[in-house]
C-alpha cells in the first residue's frame, strides 16, 4: 500500500473537483493512482473534521478484571 503525501492528495482532489465532466476513474488514471485511492481522498475531504479526544461524560469504563479476581490460567 502506498502512502501519498497530504499535498499530493489535496492536489488530486482539487484536480477532480475542478473538472466537472471528469470521473474519479479518469482523473486517477491521469495521475497514475488507483481509483479507490482517489475516491477515499475525496470522501475524506467531505467528512467533517472531528477531534480525536472526546470529553468524558458519565461513569468511567469498568475494569476488564472480573469481579472475582484474575484468572490464573491466563497468566501462564
């Protein structure tokens, strides 16, 4: 899987958006990338930006340790 720099992705999306008659497939072929890669870049641009950290509300998450204690078999 190739990792393209953000500047390339932004330029690819801009090229697609600037040509109303073009398809994602045709622009991707022009750029030499997989059409799904361009489609994902377009979708990512349309998605609203969300913060990764969300404020905690309510009670904290329960512990993964069962109420009766640890399982000695899983510690082997």
